[in-house]
């Protein structure tokens, strides 16, 4: 699972929760200039037979932008689905 978003001078910080567990306590989303489609957080080795609930929460009164989320699995796992 890969979370991509925008970073920039007007962005703040955020946390990520996966299935109710805080997995990223404080991600810095600031940058000297705005950049879209940046990898913000990722997790590997997830059990694809179970559902996932992921949330990203802004920790400041600044921008937080989630552009997209990518899920990937290996070939044999994909064939089994």
C-alpha cells in the first residue's frame, strides 16, 4: 500500500492510521516548493485476504493533500483472487 500526496511550503504535518493502529505519528509534508505525487507513506507484507482501513489525519491547520493510493500484490496472489 502506497500513499502519494502533495508537499509544499503551505502544507503541515499528518499522521497515518492502519486498521486502528497509529503507524506514522508525524509526517512532515513541508517542502520549499510544491511537489505533487510524492510518496508520503507505504506498508509492505500486508495480508491481502483481509480488509484494510487506512486514514491520514492533518495535525495542523495547514494543507494536507492525498493524491492517490496504490495497492499492489505479487502475481501468484493476484491470480488467487
